[in-house]
C-alpha cells in the first residue's frame, strides 16, 4: 500500500453542476473537477492524484493551478472574473491508501476462516463503493454457501 495524495479547494462560490475532465497540461497527476456540495455547502475544486506522495500540507502553487483550471472550465464560478473572485473556505489534502496492482477484492481462507478482502481503492473509494460492495457480498455468500454444505 502507498498513499495517493489529493488536494482540493473548497469555495463559497456556487457551481451549476458537476464538471470534470481527465488530465491537464500541468501534469499527468493533476485533474480538474468541480463538485457543488448540497444545501449551499460551497463547491469543491480539485485536484490531483499523486501516488507515493506523503505530504499532508497543501501546496499553494497547486492550489492556484486548481483554481485557474476550475475558473477556465466553469467561468460562472466567478462571473467571468479571475481566481481572486473565488471565496476560499479552506484547502484540503487527503492521503488515500492505494494498493500496488489495484484494488484487492477476493476471498481467502486464513487458518480455516474465510476472509473477504475489499481495500486499496485509493481516491476512488466512494465512486467504486456500490460495485465493490455488491461483489464483496457475493463473495461472502459464496463463502457461507461452502460452509453450509459441510
């Protein structure tokens, strides 16, 4: 397992919907997404996906690139003005566990006990949670079915 570092900027400015794109001219580990939060909770601007980076402090240069990309992609955030018109609530940095070789989703017998593994999703845990949880439930059912036949 290694960390995947993500960085976001939460702003008070409202976006009309979710906007995203993959890859940027700024680097392979940087992306652009805009996610409005419910009930007037502001808008999340992101981000990056930096595997192996343990730094938990926000990078002001990266924050500026994130905000510039967001305003270019969604000018309505600032009524067509520059990033100085974003009202920053806070900067966020998260380290997510990533499994080398991808997510581990399988069953394994350890000391005679079935164990279902479902980890290593990195920054995509929420997005993959429904599908992976359904697959994990099937694996549990298989393990229980094997035990019931004994």
